[in-house]
C-alpha cells in the first residue's frame, strides 16, 4: 500500500465510523479527488459529507472550528500546505484556543491535513515546509507522517483525541510504499543518530544505509512523528547513549525542528549538527531545488563529519 | 421551582431553565444574598417593554460599574462597553431561542452576554479574574463561553466559526448569530463567511452594529461604499434598521431569525447604532458635538418613559450589580 492509499483508507474508515464527520477542502470531489488524490472516492461514498469549498483557507478552517464545537468533527484538506498562512489566524486564535480559553467547556475535533515540502519543482510558494510556524502553539498538536510509520493509523490517533491537530503530509511521499517502523535502520550501537521527520526520512534512511555499507558508520534514523508539543523524553530515549546527532529538516534554518532537537539534547551529546533547507525561497528549477534541500549526499557528509570529530 | 443553583460549567442544567436563573452565589460569598425578589434577572415573566428595559438597565449598570472599577484601579486588562448599544443586544438576543440558537460575539460582548445568560456575577467575576468567573478567569472580558454563547477578541475571526456552528446545528432548527462592527467590514474573513454561508445555506444572522466608529477611527476613513448593500450580491437577504428602540429591533430580529430558520439561509441584519462610552476606557477621541449626537440616541431614556415602575427596576438592577461585585470580589483569584 502506498502512503496516499493509507491515508485515503483511514479517511474512508473514519467517515464510515462517525456519521457526523465532514471533510472540507478545495477540489476534493470525484472524479478529481483532491490535488494529490488523497480524498479520492470519498465524495462518491459519502456524498453529503464531503464538501468542496470556495478558495477560502481561513474561512474553511474557521467554519470547521464552528462545526466541531457544535458536534460535527471536521477534517480539512489544505490543497497545498503553503496556503496554511491564510488560515493562521483561525488556527492560532480560534481552533487552538477555544478549549482552554473557554475553560474546557468545549472541544474542537478539527484535523487539518497539509501537504508540505518540495522536490517537485513547484517553486517558492508551493514547496515550503511551514510547519514550524505552527509548532509551539498551545492547544494544537502537530504531527508529520512518514512511510516508516503508518500514516493511516496516525490519522486515526489524531481523530480519536478529539482535539485540534495539524498533520503534515509530504507531496513526494504520497506515492511511496508504506514500509513500517521495522524498516528504519536501528543498529545496536549507533555511531551517529539522525533525527528527522516527514519527507526527509527517506533521504536519511538512504544515507544511513550508504554510511553502513561504504563507511562502516552505524547510523540510526529516528523519525519523529509528533513535532509539537515536542516529545523531548522520547527523543532522548531514542538517542540513548549515542553522542553524535544530526538533525535534518527541509524547512528554512533556525527556530525549527533542529533547534528543538538541540534544546532537547542539551548536555546529552558531544556533537550536534543541523541540516536544513535554504534561507531563501525555494527555486522552481528542479536541480537547484535538489541542491538546496537536504538530500542523501548532504546527510551522509554531515554524519561523516560528526563521526570524524570523535 | 428551584432558585439557587450553580450553573457554571454545569452541562446538566437545561437551557430552558434559564428563565429561573438567579445570581450564582459562590461558596465564599454565600452570606451575601440577593435582595428578596420574585423577579428573574432577565425578567422572562414581564411584558416585553418592561423586560427589555430591565435587561438594558442591567447591562448599562454592569458596564458603568466596570468602568468605575477600572478607574479605581480594581480591574486589569481592558474592557469594551456597549453603553448606548444595549438595544441591539436586547432586541436581537430576545428574538432567539435560547434552548438551541448559538451566539458568536466580539470584543464588545457584555451586553450580548448578559441578555443571553443573565450571568451578571459570572461576567463580573470573569473580568475580575476570579475562579467563579464564567470561564474560570481564563478568558476575561472578550472571551466568554456559556452554553451556546461564545465570544472572541479577533475582529471578524468568529464569522466563519459562526457559519460552521450554524451548519452543525441546522438539523435541530438552530440558527447562529454573529455580531460584527462597522470597522470589522475591513476583514476578509467577513466576506469569505458571507460566501460560505450562502454557498452552504447556513442559517446565520450576521448582525452589523454600525456605530460609525472603530476604536478611534471614524467610519468614513476606512469603510468604503455601503455596509447595508454589502450582502445582497452574495445572495444574502438584508434587513436594516436605523434607530435605538429595542422593541423595533426585537421585531426586526424576529423577522430576520424567522426567515433564517424557515429558509435555512443566511441574512444580514444591519443596525445603525451609537456608542456612547469610550472604545475601552477613557479613550474617546470624538469631538464633543459628535458625542452629543451619540448621547441623544441613548436607548434607555425613551424606554424608561414607557415603563411604569422604572425606579423599582433600577433599584433591583443596581442591587444585583452591587451583590455581584461583592460576591465576585470575595471569590479567590484565578491562577494556575
Ligand atoms: C484582528 C483584529 N484587529 C484589530 C483589533 C483591535 N481592535 C479591537 S476593537 C477594534 C475596533 C473595532 O471596530 P468595530 O468593528 O467598528 O466595532 P466596535 O468597536 O465599534 O464595536 C479594533 C481595531 C482586534 N481586536 N482584532
């Protein structure tokens, strides 16, 4: 099964199990089934509960909040994660706040699914990883799915919590097969640990394999699924006694995943380095984009560099 | 008929029992009892004119007291009073079915809130940051939640939320009301919401309270074109009123709510009004003659002339406010 099917199946299961659930998004109706085909088949199966919306990202997230507060859970699909900027106010000042601000008198079962990431040549406004801007927002859980877990199960888990979730999906990853956690390289005594998430996981795994084969550097890949609140304890336990950690993310440098990893590991590791995307917008040129986003070679080089430091 | 009950955070109390609401006495203040009266706070048993007068008076006195407490340095943060606009709150809220309809209000929410809930003490305690506040001291003046009443301090942000809530409860015949000011016509969320409400046939009443000013900015500097005419092109029916008579507003709101409920369509209810008080506290920049104009449209004096026992009602309301302040002050400060 591919990632897109895993998510699609979970959406079907959730729609079948909860007859109050509504899916909102732009161009989600069949036969199109969403820009990345994640909602395919749903509007045919659940005609009354899959609504194609105006191009109003803020509006539909707000509408979802109102529905959810009054008993109708909603899963919102943002066509591109980049458009989440238009819904920032609704996410930060409405969806995430209502429950606490109203003294726990309400719950807001809203899931926002956002396809993020580059490597498809979509250019500056359709290739970003904007999730860090929504991390550290109290009341909002941010998850990032990847093929070494189970994207469908993640969706089920988010839905069961009946609280606001932002789930970061990755555009490239949709077509990848679901491999499950056992496929992640986890050598017994790792020389280096790579901490990463989302679309970078596959590159980290490829780098780890090369490091083992070509350099005999035992490399563990820790694929973090929950970005916010940051699971510091879990990350520390996954890193274990390893003293060299490389954090890898596709987003822009600073104030992001790598910074949070560093914070979680203060005083725990001897060497830490970070690989991120560029500090300027992502170019449309595919080759240029590839040079800029942390890929297999860059990750491999960063691990070797740390290893050589001792 | 039980008159005393703790209603805050108590989902088991039926909304229909609102008619019996009495001020909630916090355990810390049990001995501060309300003056003996058979009259419910919102006066449901009273004829419309008397009831509206009582509710407006309650709102007015609560808000005047809030400004007073602020000037004495007894309150923190900020507060936006609806002094001068009480007729809107009373007229619109009384046209609703409190058992099922939903209210979304903005920063200037006390009037809407009191008309909906009668929770004077809960409101004052909330603004005083007490544990007995309607949101346990978490929300303060602009962020209230009580049954199907909600407010938020982000201009326009509640509009799409109101649309969603209306859609969620449409099957039960509920309508949602959302209060917006003239200055908020600048927010894109309002127009997304009009479109969404129309496209999805959401039973929402968009209430526009046009007091011709936003904080310190007069309407003519920032609002283009016609506010009344804004909704029609979205296929949203408009009701408009220019005046400050709560009974006229009530009747128009009844018509608007009736239309929305029957047709399952949104509507735009435009109310021209006047803000007599400051935007928040002591920040009124309007020239004296403009303020004079605003005061000339105070909705309370004309209503007072229509109510025989106004003195008695005033005294009752004042007593409610006094007790509520004392009781709130006696409650513990909210903290984590
Ligand atoms: C998004 C947003 N921008 C600015 C403010 C600050 N603010 C609070 S009330 C207000 C004026 C609102 O004017 P209007 O909509 O006419 O309502 P009124 O105060 O007259 O009731 C402003 C600018 C805010 N609360 N939210």
